[in-house]
């Protein structure tokens, strides 16, 4: 399933999941950490029509999480003219559920990643930042994000370690929360928004389809940024 598509920029697929015979619907918003302000405005506009928002976000401070997102915070101040993801969900007047890890849980999981993998990542992050500042373009960034979010964080053994320890654990928390919503409120005609990084959406679609019979039945493209 194509969630992020690179072309004349980058666009994100908003996907609706429905289950035959029940009125509840899930609407997936695959998010990207960097984009034009208009992308985040478009997401906010659509969230106003939802009854419940399930959102990504570590609960509490995380030193390792802050370090891993350092590149996004620096790039947005650079020459690309993009902003870091910002959604003021509290202003919508809708209940917001955050079934993510705590900052402490994330840090504990990060410490279980093999030391060599952690060191390599810490060494490559500065190189990535310098590259983006000196030579980066929106077109190149779009290609990297489309590949990253559609296929995971790469294909190396170290990346698989990180995905298994941190990514998979966060996916399980999200899917468990959606399963509980289905079980508790499946007979209600409500719209549940799922606002998570695009890499989390593939297991959501797979598990909600296999376990509960939800299938993608509608969607639209939102422009994340143009080249």
C-alpha cells in the first residue's frame, strides 16, 4: 500500500477503514515530521470532523527520542523552508488518546539496541544534517521519506534491531488501543482519526483487516510539500 508518494514533491494518503455491518470508521492520517504549513493545516481541518483522535507522541521526556529527532529540528531551520510537524490537537475540542510509550520506556528500549548500532546511528546523524544544510533539496528529501515510510527505516541489520525493539513495540500499543475502541464502540456511528507516523500505518491496516475485517474503502491525497 502506497502511503507516501514522491513525485512533484511528497504527498500523503489519507485512508478510511470500514468494516461491513458496523458504523464505526477509522481514518488514518500518515504523518511526516517535515512539511509545508498547509499540510498540517489540511490535517487539522479534517480532524475537526472526527469524534476521537488517536495520536502518536511519547508520554514524558525522552533523552534518546529527543536526540533521534534532532535532525528534523535542525532541518526546518535550514534552506528547505519546511516546518517541523506541529498539530495543536487540544484546540479541536475532541478527546485525544495517546497509546504511545512513556519517555522512560522508550529510553529503556533504546538501551537494549546493540551498542554498535547506536554508535553508528549517532555518527551518521551529523553527516545527514550537514548534507541537508549544504546540498539538500526538497526532491531528494521526498524520495528519502517515501522510501523510508513505505518500507520501514531501511534494510540493514541494525535498522531491524531498532524496528523490532522500538517500532514493533509502539505498533502493538497502537493496535491494542484501536482493537479496544472497536470492541467498546464498534456499534457507534463515530469517526476515529489515527494520527501517526506513516511507518506505523502498514501494520495497522494489516492487523485491523486480518483480525476485525476492516478494509480500506476511501481516501484522498494531501500535499506534504512541493518541489
